[in-house]
């Protein structure tokens, strides 16, 4: 294996991200998944011609994601960018390394403990029940994304952060622009700027009129001199975006996957066992792995792994969707099997950046999957599968629309 | 089995609390792991091993013996 690849040789490398097979919207791109058979590490070619490592196996991804010598800092040379980057602006802690990442993450971690999140379950159940009441009282067919999948996490995260729900269309539109893969750099920067200004204004409000919400706690750190106001606003943007579209996509795409697997859907409809429902959430997270652009890092030192040497300054992409289909860890990985033990999946990533909001995401999905199909037992798709618009172009995978009826 | 946790490494994602709530908890203010029982009973061992395996930060160590 050569360390640096001359231009001509890079032409033949598989392009990343790959293209999903037309008839298999839930499976990773076949050409990328097949790379797993060539060994843990291969090279791929990105949009900008760079040729970072693609790591495809579960064990090696976990080892690398928890390796102290890899960096999440997008500003470092060699970082495998998913789109052109516009300079400037401050970064949120998802793109920082320890110790600063750890310092900032700890400031908000208390809001996402298992116990704190559990105490929010009744409120989330009320939100979900209310939205289903509205669905049942409204017209059919209806777009489940607009009428249910997006409002659930929006209401929850707005409540948690202390963002007025009236502003929800505004941040919805802007966060959509940011996470679409084919958004131009200028559009992304503009949308990011608008969200930042909005959160900056809110942090200002909370400084003057603190409430019982997470953004007020963040504002208090500004007062205490532990964060700059810009850092606080950037943190707010991260929490708003990261907790919102991800969960919405799991709700809509998960429902679609279940509708295509009626036997599995029946398990959820007919069970009141919280263990079964929790297990189903883990399996859907594994199987759908909506964060399909890979965990991206750059090596800070030479790292020897699986008989290869990753050189300092080389980019790495840990394709967690492929790792979650690693047959060494999950037998029959391409099967959706709600009764398997999928808890080891890395759909929330691994290492110190592992999803901060995962207890919240899990709880929201447990409430949704545990309620929706029982209350609307005849739920069905109101169009053909091949007419559903999938988010092939999204940083986060899902569906743009899901027309359903009952 | 002897369990130790490294608070400085912990990133507070709470996987251990979900898997073995008898052994692990989280601090209220910053979500950092709290070890409730450093020498859990045999019935807990499998769950504790699973918690150590899924801990994203490598913050849970298990020493054998006893
Ligand atoms: C099913 C829904 C969700 C999925 C699949 C998901 C997935 C992920 C993944 C894969 C990462 C790791 C990024 C990396 O390694 O570079 C991450 C990080 C993060 N997630 Fe989530 N997430 C979800 C829901 C949420 C929710 C509800 C929140 C709540 C606010 C949230 C907040 C965050 C934050 C703040 C980070 C950055 C953590 C860090 O860098 O330390 N996520 N998420
Ligand atoms: S699983 Fe690991 S990182 Fe997460 S709370 Fe427990 S000890 Fe901390």
C-alpha cells in the first residue's frame, strides 16, 4: 500500500460518500459496504480529490474513535471535509479537541443525564399524545414528517433550551439548509450566521431574564466569565441543530422501515414491554444509522492499526453505518430484527464525542415507537416506496416527506 | 470483580447507567459517572462488563479477582 497516491491512481478509488442501491433505501451504498471485505482500512476519494482513509470495520472504528491522537478539528490540514469550508466564525465543541471540548461539553452534560431525561418522559408522552390527537382529527393522507416527526423533537428541544416555539419555522428552515450535503458554502454560511445571530439574541435575553432552561444555564457561564457570548451562542446552535433533525429523521425513516417490515411493526404494536421497545430503538438506530456521512477525523501522529500506518496529518472517515453492519459483531447484519441485542451499535459515534443527547434521543424514540403504531394500528403508506424523496443529499439521512394514511 | 472509574475521562453519555443502574450513576450537575458499588455481586458482572465495553471514553476499568 502506498502512503501517498499519485493523481491518476486516485481516479480509480471509490468515491465517498457512495450511492445507495435504488431498491434498498435502508442499506448503505453497496460499493462502500463491499470495501469491508478488503480489510479494515481502504482509501476513498472525496469531492475535493483528497484521498483519506475509510475505516469500515467495527473494532477498528472503535479503536480509532477513542484514540487520543485523532482530532475533530476541521481547521487542521488533512481533515476530510464533506463540503467546502468558509473561513471564520467560531466552532462549536463537536469540532473541538480536548481539553477545551471536554470543558465546554461538561457545562451542558448535566441536562442530559439518564435520570434528568427520564424525568422528562411524561412531558414527552404528552407532546406525542397531543400530536397524535391532532393527526387523528385532521385530514388524510398527511405528511408524517411535517405533522409529527419534526414537531416532536422541535417541541422537546425548544422546551429544554428555552427557545420560543413560535420561532421554530425559522430555525427549521435554516438548520435544513445547513445539513443538506449539496448546499453551497455561501448558503451554509448565511444560514449559520442567521441561526447564530438568533441564538446570540436569545442568550442576551437569558442574561437579563434567566429562566429555568438550559440556555439560561449557558448564559450564566457567560456571566461567570467561563464562556464568551459567541461561544455560548455557538453552543446553542449546536444543541438546537444536533437534537432536532436527527431525531425527526429517526421517527420518519424508522416508521417507513417498519411499514416495509410488517412483522416487525406488529411486534411494537402488540407489546407493552418497555424492554422490547427499548431494544427496538437500538436496532433501528443500528440498522438505519442516519448519520451516514461518517465520523470524520485527522490523525495527529502516526498510528499503526490493522497492519497499516496512518500518517500524522492524514484524514480518516469512520463509516459508522458500515461498522453497524459488520457481521463479526452483528450476525445477519442486513436484517432488521427488533429482538436482537443491538446495544453495541455505534450510531451515536464512539469516543469522547459520542452523542451528548443520546439519552434524550433514546427516550423520545421509545415514546414515539411505543405509542404511534398502537394508537394508529392501520397506519400505512399513502404512496409507493419509489416515490418517497430520500435525503441522499443530507448530512443526516432520512425522508423529506412521508405521506401516510390509516 | 473490582470496578474503578476515571472521572477525568468520562464524557457523561450515561451508557453505563442504562446498562447497570445498580453499579453506576451520574452526578447531577455535570453528568460525570458516580460509582455506586466498586465490588458488585456476581449477578451484576455481565452487565458491568457490557458497560465497560460500550463506555465511549474508556472510563470504566475492571480488575478481576475476588
Ligand atoms: C437519534 C438521534 C441522534 C443521532 C443518531 C445522533 C448522532 C450523533 C453522533 C453520531 C454524534 C457524534 C459526532 C462525532 O463523533 O463527530 C453526535 C454528537 C452530538 N449530538 Fe447527537 N444524535 C442524535 C440526537 C441528539 C439529540 C437529541 C441531541 C440533543 C441536544 C444531540 C446532541 C449532540 C451533541 C451536542 C453532539 C456533540 C457531542 C460532542 O462533540 O461531544 N444529539 N450525535
Ligand atoms: S459510559 Fe463511560 S463515559 Fe458514559 S457516563 Fe459511564 S463512565 Fe462516563
